[in-house]
C-alpha cells in the first residue's frame, strides 16, 4: 500500500517501474500478477521482517527494465540483458539533453550568420537527424562490443538494487511553473539573438541599432546564452521529474553560468548599446546605482532559485 506521502513502498515503486516499460494493454494484468508474486514470496519468508523480506525479493527479481523486457516478450539480443538497462538509460539521457543543446547551438549560429527562418529550421532538423543517428549508432556499437567482450556487468555499473528505484510519482497535473520557466528562458534566448540580427531600434537618421552592447558578442554574451540554454533544458527535465540533489546541483551550475557573467556585464555598465543610449537619453546619463542594483538583483535571484531547488530536493520546501 502506498504511504501517505505518495512515495509508495518499494514493491509499489518496483511494479510502477516495470509496467512503465511495457505496452499499455498489458499493464493492469502484469501489475496484478507481479504484486501477487511479490506478496506471496514475501509472505513465504515469514521469519524475516516485512521490509527486509520485500527488499530481498525485489533484489532477486532484478532490474525492472530486464523484467519488463521479459513480460513484453522483447528479446534483448543485440545488447543482451546484462547491458541493456545501462544502454537504454544512457541513450535516453543523450537524446533528451545533449542533442537539444547541439541543435540550439547550431540554429543559433545560423541565425547569427544571417540565414533565413527556413534555413535555420532546416538546419535544426538536419542536425537532429544526423547527430541523433550518430549518437544511437556509436552508443549501440560500444555496448554491442562490450556485450561480446565477455566483461561482467560491473564494467558498466554496479549491480541493480532496490535503492535504484525512482520515487513513486502520484498522478498530478503538469508543473505549470516549470513550463512557464521554460517559456520565459526560451523567450529571453530568442530575444537576445533576434535583437542582434534584426537591430530593431532605428535612429532619427535611419541607422539601425541593436539594443544590447555589440561588443558582448566577442566575449561575455556566449556564457550568458549557454546559461539560458541550460535553464531551458533543465526546465524541460524538471517538468517531467521531481527535484533531486543531482538535478539541483546541475541547476546551481547553470544558474551560475547565466547569472555571474550577466551581473559582471551590468556592473561594468556594458549591457546596453552605447549608441542606443545616446540616441534615447541624449545628454542624460543612467545613474550608476541602476547598474549596481540590477547586478545585485541578478545575483540574488540566482542564489534564491538555487536555494529553493536544494530545499525541494531535500523535501523541505
């Protein structure tokens, strides 16, 4: 029975993880059968404590991915059952994190080169197909060679234990805040690139100017863009998974990559295009305090977000 917190017992989490990887039409039957098997086996070990017996039974059943493959009648021939779980998890990680970053960088460079929208989209699709295919092909080759080399499963990671089970996720509505964060950071990323290429401000003399300092593109703009891209990727991951300490640590690194150079740019008063400020402000100068407060605000927001994420990962916020 699931605990009041929604985390569920080890058996609940194990069954959830197995049925998540089999066809929808089989899930109810497999879940009922697997729960009964676990319960009967645990009951047969009456001399052992309930929790210890449950853990021992799940350890004997093994990695849920391997068990799911047997239930779904999907032979794991090319990679093999010893290596397949590690192969699948690493492949999903590459395609869901590394590939989108490569696509974003490629499309961003095309935008900077002045290519049209159709060319930029075509380049992104081509990158997804070619780089994605390369990732799948080379990862498969590596694991296939390892499978046939006779190495033990420890070569790609320790043996599976019930501690590797993810927390049970109770049915819930999509995380609106996470998706809003993704949309906001993606919009900022697009606006930064757009104002550089479109030069949206027009002076009275007809000259077109970008809003941000043009000199940033030879230095500090790139870590800021990398940080924004990382925030978009982490936001997508966060919308699908709860906070963990590892995810919070990655979030702290990305927040630092974005906030520190941005705060430095504001501190040096190199954020806005000087030509634009001269055209807009005339003889009036922006107070130094404006940039100081803005820099401190960026740092405060970054620290606050990082602390909030670590509290959520520890279950205290």
